C-alpha cells in the first residue's frame, strides 16, 4: 500500500511548514512522515501537534514525570491498536529511554503482568494504557486502583495523555497508510532523549507567530490582487 496523502520534504518546505520540520528534527530527533503530511496539508494544526507530541512524550519538554513510564504507555497503546507504524516508532524511542528488547517482547501480550522485568509502577502504567486503548478504563476498578496506589495525580494525567495521544496518532497513521521510515532514520529519535529544555522549545515556538503573520499577509495580498484582476 502506498501512502494516501503527500508529505512535504525538507527541500520543498517553506514558511510555517519549514519551521515545523526544523522543530521536529530538533525536539523529536527527526521528522516522521505523519508530521510531513500534516505540515503540507494543515500547517497551522501541525505546528501545535508537534509541540504537543514533544511536551507529552519527551523528557524535560513539558511533562514532569518519568519518561520511561510515558514511553511504556505509548508503546503498549500502539501494540494494542496493532499500529505497525507507531509500534516501530515508540519501540525505537523506548530503546533510547533504556527499554530493552526483552521488555518490548513481554509487552506484546499479557506477559508483562507477571514478568520480573517490570515493577509495580511499570505494570500499572502498561495495564492502564491498554485499558484506555480498549475503552475499558472507565469501568475497570482494579486497573484504576493500581494507578491510584502507584502514582500521583500528575503522573496519572501524564501517563493517560501519552496513551490518549497515541490512540489519536495510531488512527491517523493507519488511516493515511503512512509509510514507515527506515530503522536507521528513526533511531535519530535518540538525539532528543536528553539535553533539551522547556525554555528551548518555548523559544523555538515563538518563531511561529512572525512567520505565520507574514504568510497570512502575503496570502491576503494575493487574494486581493486576484479579485481586482478577476
């Protein structure tokens, strides 16, 4: 299957789309094909989307909790949805966080529930992500009790955001037939595992306002000109 929607390349990107790709490279380690699709077709959504992914998923860019736990939630969500594209992405990024191949294998089914590779907090986060993905979290009192026993309210919110976000991303990639990048390319995600800060991403985000205003002004002038000559 070929990708259903086109994405924008680094060479062809201009204005807001160019900034989106630059931000993805810097704060997510590389630009995924989904972000290329969004940047080409809806850049003013894509700019916020990239920031959300970075803040929820990455260390030190917004979320304050253990990045490993959020990573486990992202991985299990993608596995539960059988999203090949996102499972590859989240698993590769998880390796950058220190998640092992053995742990990834145990997460493919219910083995994680009894595996000595995981502690109680790990298992609670994985089970919660699975319940959210299967839409059973609202009525699963046991899974909820494990979350309450192991995590603060902030941790619960951020782990839940990780799962919820990847449920959305899974649906987009499956529906768009997004083409998977090479493993070598996706390993560039490891470049964004540490060394970045909220101050840096906020400073970068500040660039979008001026670029967007210039784009809209130019588009308005072009529209006015076409109306005059019509």
